[in-house]
């Protein structure tokens, strides 16, 4: 099935900037490099993590790469002292081998990881590092509810064939794919318990990421009803707690590979 290209809304995505930033920092803390010369933030989005990479490696040439023109426009305004380029993960090519490819919550949006990950390793200089963080949420209600809604009227007329991020590989599959190609490999998983607020907290979270492909395909009159239907379907899986917050358990997979 064809995957619809999402029209990213930086403002909606950044509503949960704090929650989305924590795993980015956890990944960066495990990068075993002191002074890389060439750093790429692959899937840089609005540039909030690119700015942190610039602070962490002040002498490096830091480049942000993303496929979304809207995100890159925001990034250029946010981090004017970094370069940003629009590019496809399978096509973008650096001018020189890289010391660090850092990619936070980006590679899960594309498939063919069996091809993509070896390609990214090939772009590294000797001793270079590929640092990856991806949500591992494809089997959860958060990600499955839009597909359930898309199969029934009135949504089905507009959402036939629409998909969001594909399922990622298993932890063991990534290990078997990467370990023969690298000198060292560190992998781990973390489940973050995000305490969200608001009547439609989970829907608001998803509207900044995995719901985009569905909302973008719907006519304007159906966008809000679809969001409300998603919220109602999500409520039994993510009920509000006694203090009014909604807990969203969010599992993420981390990999730090050095060639």
C-alpha cells in the first residue's frame, strides 16, 4: 500500500518538544566522540536537536538534512549558524565522509532498512559513528487506531491506501544487520512514561506525527471529526488518571554503531 507523504506542521510537532527532546539527549549522551569534524543531523525536523549538536560540538561542521520544506524553513530560522539541506535518506550524499550521523526519531518513517542502514554506514569515515533512535510503537493502539478508523465510513472513502510509518525491524534483526559491519555496537530500549494533559491528549500527540498522513488526506470538514473519533477510540487504552493526566507509555529503540 502506498504511504501518503505527510505535510508536517512544526508547531503541532513542537507542542511536546520536551517529551520528544529527552530521548534525543539520551542518545547524544552515548555518542563516543569528543570532537567530530563533520556531523549530520539526519531527519533534523525543526532543528531543535541540531542546535544541541552545535552546542555539543562547537568546532564541527553541523548539517541538518530533512525531506520536509516546512520543517527546514523552521530550522533555518531557529539555528542560523548551521546549514540545512533538503534530501531523501536514500539519495542524500555528503561531500566528504562523516564522523557522526545522528538521527533521532526519523528513520522509522521509511522502510527498506536492510538497504538504508548499510548505506548510512558507508557514508562514515573510519571511526565514525551512526547514532539512531526510533519509536518502537507500530504494534500499539496509538498507531493502530487510525487504520481501524480508515476502514469504516465516512473516513474510508478518503483514506483508502493511506499508511503512516511502516513497522521497524526487531531488535535482533538490527543486531544481525549491523554487527558484522561495525567495530562496536550498543543497543538498548527505553519506555518513557509521558504524562500528557488535556481532554484529547493522545490525539494531540499523534497529530504531530503518526496521524499526519491521515489528516492530510481528509477534506477540511472531516479533519476535526476524525481527530475526535481517534480520541474516543484511544481513551480506553490511555485513560486519564486520578490527577487528570494521561499516561502514554512510549517505547524507543536506540543504536550506537562505530565503524
